C-alpha cells in the first residue's frame, strides 16, 4: 500500500467484509505506517490471543522493515511466502 489513507481504507474494508461472512474466523486487522503513534505500531509485535490471527496492513516501506515471524505477504493480490519464516 502506498500511504496512510490506503492503509486505513483497506483496514476498514477488511473489517466490513469479515462482518458480512457468517462464521468467519476471527482476524485482528492492524495498520502500520510512519505517522501511526508508536504505541499503536507496537500492537503488531504483541502476541495475539489463541486462535486469533493477525493481518498487518502496511505501506511498502513499513513492510520491508518488519522482522519476526511473518508467514505470508500479500502483494498486489498475489500471496507470496515471505523470507522470514
């Protein structure tokens, strides 16, 4: 995603669409971009509850700086396995 507005719209759209799906698994949608306050940025690194998956929606620059146990990266609607498995 190129910027803050795109990130926020994507997060809202994901949340809305998940609410439309009956019995959808729980998904924690978290944004990350440079202007996001650091306490909110830190949420992406916190352990999630059991059974709760995280979806981090990031700008291109934020995505390249993320480290940790990233399993998948979605780029231009193509799912790729990330190097940091």
